[in-house]
C-alpha cells in the first residue's frame, strides 16, 4: 500500500460560479454514541443540492492513502446537540497539511471565528451550527491560509487526482448509524454529513468521520493511528455522494503555488526534492537523500559527522578531530560521547544514546531525577521511586510515617485536634488543655431524639467543650419549637435515656429560659465527682421535668472521651 503526501498538479475544479448555487448543508445533528461508536450528522435538504454529476465510481489499482489524523466533533459540545462536523473536518485536513496537532481546543477556536465572521452562524455553546460548503471555503480562506480553497462537484476521478496530489477531500455524505458498523455499505437513509475522504483503492473509499466517538482504523495496521479511515464500497459511497450532488471542498495550497511544476518550492505544502523534483530539485552538484535533503554526494550517500567523502566512500576526517558533534566530540571519524549521569536515576538517558546505571544513594527518584527524598511530596531513600505522603503523614528518614496523633511526630508544626506540638512530638497541652473531647454530636450537629413518658414530643442533644474543663450540653425539642419557663433540665451520666423516672446520677441542673428554642446545661469535667480514666468514654443525657416526673422528656446520648491526663 502506498502512502503519499506528494503535492503534484491537481485537476481544475468546478467552483461555485459554475454550480450556480451553494450546496447548503444543514445542522450536524449529533446522536449519542454507543460503546464508543457514536455518530452524528446534519440536517440535509435535498433542494439545496446542485444535482448529480460524474459517472460510476472506479477505484484506483494503486491504493492512495493519506495518513490524516482523526478528530471527533465532540468534545466540545455534546453528542445530542453537536453540529461541528464542518469545523472538525476542516481541523483534520488542516492538521494533515500543516503537520500540526488538532484537538477540541482547535474546534472551539474555529467555532469562535465562524461565529464572529460568518453572518447567521452561531457557536451554540461550542456545539456549532449548520455549515455549508461555501462557508467551509470562507473558513479555509479567512481563518486558515488556503486562498485557493474551492467547492467542486466532480467524480471519483476528481478524488483520485486530489489524493494523488496529497490533498484530502471534504465530501458531503450521510450520517452512518452505529449499528451500521462494521458493514462496508454506506447507508443512504441518514442526514447529510461532512467527512474527510482520505483514501481510495480498487474496492473501497476510506473516510475520517468526525461524527464518531472513537476512530475506526480501516486503512492500515493498528500501529498506524494516524490512518483512522472507515472503509465503504465504491458503489455505496458514490450512491450517497450523488444524493448530495457529488459536492466537496478542497483546501488547496498557500499563495505562491502548491502545485508541483509551478516553479515554486513550497515546503509548507510538503513539496521536497523527493516529492516534487520539478520545483525542489537539487542543484550545485548536490543530490536528494532519503531524508529529502539536498546533500553532497558520496557514493549516493552523505557522510556522517566526523567523516568526509573520499571518492565513493566516507572516511575519517582528521581535520574534525576535537570538534563538537552530536552529544560529544569527533575522534578518528567517530562521534565520541561522554555520558552525563550526575543527578540522574538508573535508566535515565545518558546523553549518548544509552542509559544511566546506579542509584541516587540516600535520596529517591522523582521520574528520572535524583532528589533528597526528605519532603512529604517526594519521600524515599536508597534510590527507590519517591512516594507522596498522605495528609496525616510526614517524611522521616525517607519513610512516610503517621503524624499528628499523640506520641507521633508533628505534621508541619501542627497536630490533630486536641493535641499540641511539644517540640517535635504531639501530645497533651499544659494544664487541663486538650484532655477531653466530644466523641459524637459536636455542636451544632444534633443527636437522635431520646424518649418521653407518653412517647410524644422528645428532646435532642448536642455538646461541645466550651473550655478545657467545662462540657456544655445543648438541648432542643425535636420539633425545634421554643420552651416555656418554669421547668428544670437535669444532666445525667450513664446508660439511658430512661423516661419518666431515671435511676442515673444527676450531675448538673439548669432552669429553662422561656421563649428560647435552645437551652444549655454545663458540667465541670475536671475535677469530676467520680473516677474518669484515661481513654475512658462517658455518656450523658438530659431530662426535663414535667407533671411531677423528673425526666418526662429526654434527649439521646452524647459521648465524651478523656484522651489526656
């Protein structure tokens, strides 16, 4: 199979003045893709076509294939609303002709330009709009650098001439639904659609379809991702193309000539001494080598660095000894390179085409570079790959270790609440600081409702350490209404709640303040009227007296843990 980017003379195209009307293309309406084979098109109006032309499509005995990079029209936009087949088709061809990358950003830039420069054309949140072939020419000549871009109505002979000249053809066909793959018969029932025709042989044409969410490699091995065309039989393609008047767009070349034989060598169009000898042929006794460069001949080859041509062969050039060559210096006809591995990890390029060996010693490898291995973002030792320590870890001697807890190292000078950093280690603060912590339902988070004597309205509790030694319990009704004065809250310790007559010890009491929805009751936890051991958790709940009962209504439990002594 022959892959060609050769720019040779291309046939004269019938431009818009000959067509008498613009082949209008409707919106590239997107359909959601299925299993990465989604497709999209645009609404087609038969009356917009200039009529059928050409004849039966005959293929090419010698396959003509252009490795045009494939690009989907989504992103940007969405598959359900996209109309970007025109901008995407242009982007692929332009990327091929200029040997540059194309991406979703490219389509967005095209959408911006068309929205600002083509009346009635809207980018529609980067979903694009209906695009005519005439508008495609405006895009190519105004946004791009293709003043010779033109609309044509031709035949497969026109397509073969363009591909032979190294120019992909943007053609008007129909969308092909996902369930049509892998059939090679192009359907005629879809909406109109713009695609790039990138190849032809004696049985099939090959297209790059932007209306797909994944490429279909139909014109080369899987190892050739730039050749992503889907193939269709010549007859089925020609039937669909004829439906749209066999219309298409060719971008052509830049001003000054991109036609082989016009006397101007255009490197930007791919013309070289190999692809277009007529315009780019070598002179002054030089010859065109395999890299398409004009070089001094030496037995049909150009001599490498450090050597010279001696008749028909390359020999060492003593005059070049000591001179700089690629990655080193010349010595007896060879480019001798001195490896450079300082600060590099094993496997890193040594600058001479080889790889460095050894390790970083006490540090670690960040990619292929040695670093100290002493930071949380790059922690390690003995030349191992650097690790990134977690949020509750610190790097110590090249090892990620837990930090912030009692007895652990401080995390960047801080510790987990309520511990404090004592030098390099986390622990309890001085005095009573950090000894008690609410284990659940920390204010303003409310715990579950407790109980009531008649199983009606119940109370809820939340708690906080308002000082190192004072526990404050917040109380509210489950319906969050206000309290009436005249009642008393009692704070109990131990299991519960039990309504209406608890057996627990009352630790504190507080009168209810009327017309407030939240009441409070405080307890001094240190000193505490009873034993409270290290790491012991005690549970508390609050009851409200009513109707002669000490705890007619009550809250659920809140828990407090003693973590330091």
